C-alpha cells in the first residue's frame, strides 16, 4: 500500500525507518524484504495497535528510548468497520483507528518531533 511505498522511497534515500504493524510477524517479514530491496539496514518494525491506548503509550516509550528526535511522522493507518465494533478503550474501531489513535500518537511524540 501507500505506507510501504513511502517507506521504500525514504529507505532508498538512506533514512532510518521505524514502521509499525499490528501483526508483528508480517511486519518483520516486510522489514526484511525492505532491507533486502533497498540495501538499507536501518529499517525497523515495531508493534503498534492504534485500537489500544496502552499499545500507543508502550510504542512511544520504546521510540523515546531509541530516538532523541523524530524528523518525520506519517500517520497512514485507516479502517472502516461495518457494522461498528468497539475497541478495548470503548470507542468505535473506525473512530479510534482513524482519528483518536493518530491524535494520541502524535501528541505523545511531539517532544521528540524535530522542529
């Protein structure tokens, strides 16, 4: 999808990439594939579930431990569930994935986002 294409283009330019996945096994397979295709070893997959605020806090904590700054944040996840389904945080999956999760993630990363 679009996120993979953007990650590949940035990796080809030598960027350090941290991308996220709800399915870590699939994410790690993509990580290895991107590393092979781009010859960039600085591509890392981290677990993140935007439908779980605890997961978002844990991801940001891991990023803060590894990075003193983040130059670029691309919020690319999006879903549509019908009929509506509820997250563990008691919000609609579509609303939390597409809005609340991105908002919380961005808000928590503001201290390390580069000026």
